[in-house]
């Protein structure tokens, strides 16, 4: 992030000096405000790794929830079919429900 190294105010990239405090503008980490050598990343190495781990954990939690939802939906959908196969009389009822 391009900001003042003293007051950490975000600045336009056109500005090289902070209008608020007169400090030098530079790329700094968005978390700890440490100077960054280039503008490729918004976070220093430590915070970049930390954000990556947080995203992985969030994906694992979301993936578990999706897997549970798929399991519930498949159970709800397959139970009537299983019952219909076991009892041929119910197949007629199931076909009637589908065609309605």
C-alpha cells in the first residue's frame, strides 16, 4: 500500500510527500506498516503468510459445510428412490409425482 511512513495515511501514488505530516511516501505493509522493498504485495512476508493460512482455514471450513450439505441433499433425494425400488407399488406413485 502506498502511504506515509510516519502517519500511515494512504496517499495517491502521484504524491511523494505526505501533505498531513510532511513524511516520505513509500510502500508499506497494510498490517504492521513496515517498509516494503517493492509494490508487488500489500503485506510483508510474515503477514502475507498469515493471510494465506487464514484463507486456507476459511476454505476448509466452507468445504466441510458444502460437503455436509451435499450429504443431506443426497440423502433426502435418494431415500424415496430406495424405498420405491424396494416396493414396486411405490414406483407408480413416484412416476406420478414426477409427471405432475
